[in-house]
C-alpha cells in the first residue's frame, strides 16, 4: 500500500515496502507494484 505523507504543505506518496517517497500518486503505485522490497532475496 502507498501511504500519504504531508510535508512542507505538500503531499508525498510513500512506498511502504522500501520507504521511497514520490510526489506523484500514480508513480508511487507503479513503483510499488514493481518494488523489489516485496520479494526479499535474503529468503533464498
Ligand atoms: Zn518500494
């Protein structure tokens, strides 16, 4: 899930998988769908 963060009067969208902040909700959702943090390689 992408979470919203209010900072300096601007809304940011945070990837809950890796903590990346993006200023565009669509970009954040697109990122999270492909986020590597969702599939941790250390489990292999
Ligand atoms: Zn991410």
